[in-house]
C-alpha cells in the first residue's frame, strides 16, 4: 500500500466537522403562512437496522409554492424570510425529527403544479453520492396529478408518502429504508 487514499476511503462520518451551523431542526423561521408540522422517522439499512451517522438535507417551497432563491427575490419581498432549507442529523438509533410548514404547490420544470412535497438528500458514510428522495403528504388531493409521483410504480409510492402519527396529529411519520423489500424510492437528478 502506498499510503494514499482511494476514492472509496475518502467518505466517512465527517458530517459534523464544520457543518453544524447548517443544522436546523426548526425550518419554520420566517414563514408567514402554512400549517406547522413535525416529521419524525428513522434511517434503516437493508436488514432494518438503524443507520447512526446519516444527515438529511431538506429543501422546500414556502406556503405559496415558492422556493427561496435569487431568481424569486422580487416575489419574496414582504413574504418573510423563510429559508426553506435545513440539515438534520440522525441520532445513534438512526432517528430524526424536524419541524417545518406544509409547502404549497410549486411549479414543476414544465410549469405544471407539483403536489406539496419536501426534497430530501441523504448523506452518510459509504455513499460517494447523496441519495435523493421526496416526502409527500398523506391525503393530499394533488398527489394524484403529481408528475414525479406518477412515474413511480403504484406499489412503491407509499415509500414517499408520510403517514399520520396516531399519537400526535401535528406529526407525520416517514422512514427511509436504504435497501430491501421496503426500500424507499430514490431519484437521479
């Protein structure tokens, strides 16, 4: 061995080094509308075991379906300073929890409205590239017409739709399964 690292050796549990300022468990700051909701879940491997060193990155639109980015700067004037972004680490049991607002229907690339959803990127040890998925909301009528959800085989769509928490009406449950029979749908962008 020559002492140099190979690409497969460069990925590690480095998500807390210099990145803790990006952690945001409450994404509601600056929101001027939308229903406040908590989402909790776990990141699980193919054997159903918790993954203790993952980080979820959340991107979302505001209650009006607009993303906070420079191209929408004029539209966002007076709409508060909703950031629409946060990073949430999992604990040793692979559990995560964050609070946000339910986003509005954002326009898709072709201009058609998308169902309210959260864009999720998953980072963890052993991944050279992030995994990308979405969280959709249960009982949302717009789910039926969402172009992205329509491309997912019907038998797998449930992996993208959060479930109501029976103990807490303001909380949704959504787990990420990395492999196996319950594997979450992941997208390539």
